[in-house]
C-alpha cells in the first residue's frame, strides 16, 4: 500500500496525508491552515483545489473545513461536531450534515 503525500505550497513542504487532521480556511484572504497531529501551518491555497487533490479520504463538513476521515474519533450529530483523534473539533454545517452522515 502506497503512502499518500500532499504538497503544501509552504516552502514546498510535503506532508503525509495520514498525519493531516483537517484543513481550515484562514482569516487571511486566500490562505488555508493545515492541521496535523501536533502543529498547524498556514499556506496559500483554495479549499476547492485541496478537496480535489485529496479525494475520497477527506470529507467536507463545513464551508471552511475539510476533514480526514481516517482521523475522525467521534461525530456528534446533535452538536454538529466532528471530534478528531487529537481532540480538535470541527463544526458540521447544517447544509452538509446529510453528506457527512452518508460517508
């Protein structure tokens, strides 16, 4: 089984996709934040492009969040939250709730 890597345009760092918890849009325009198990890095990018690059391993749960399905520890539909293995919480938008349930 081949390990999957994602190249993030941040001094061309290469990140093992399994180590990524989630992607989040940044408060800075045109930037995203990639959250790994123990650190976060901001880089220039578009969520749509990242979503296409990572494919089925990740799920969009909110306009601003794209989570790694392998690193989900718990999903609370009542609270509309995804809790990751590193205890980070990602909101689930009302609009994407059905899509999250089906994955």
